[in-house]
């Protein structure tokens, strides 16, 4: 089951959040893409005495792919670098979520030929979801 809500794809994974994050880090590194940040939302919540299910956001990209996008539509810089959210819901199911390339292109008025510069997010996420 894959959900699409307002330009976001969310697909289930049999991996734990930490397993998915480790696998995604390996994929990013193997492809020569830069991991700019790993935001541990649940870890930060715990530091202030709040509880939430495991929730981590990986922020990654490539200037070679992103720069042409920003030159064509400077506003896309608000959505770049690319992001994949790995989160566990209240039922313990892990989800892999990301903005779809189609949505980002439409949102920023990018020409269709530049959509390929955003395709990595779908390829990387596909390696984490249930087949």
C-alpha cells in the first residue's frame, strides 16, 4: 500500500527505522551523493522529555543535479536538498516518505526535462520499501 497525499509518496517498509536509515546512508554514499544532514526528530524530542515513535529525516543531494534546477526555478531551493523521511507510526509500521518529483516540478514550474534531476529520491526510496 502506497499513499500519495499532496505531492508526498509514503510507502511501507519491513525494515526498522534504523535499518532503513543505515541502508539509505549506504545507497547515498555508493552513488556519490552528499548526505547533508540526518535529523533525528524522535531523538531530539526525547532530549526534552517528550516521546514520539522513531522518526528520522535524511537530507541529501548533488550540486550537479540541483544547480540546474535552481537556475531554472530559484524557488525550488526551498525544497532542496532532497529529503526522505523514515518514520514509525503508532502501530509500529515503518514508512518511507518523500516529495514526488512531479509535485516539485509542478510546484516550482520546472520544465519537464529537468524532472530527471529529481528522480534519485524515488530510486533511493524504492530500495527501502516492500516490494
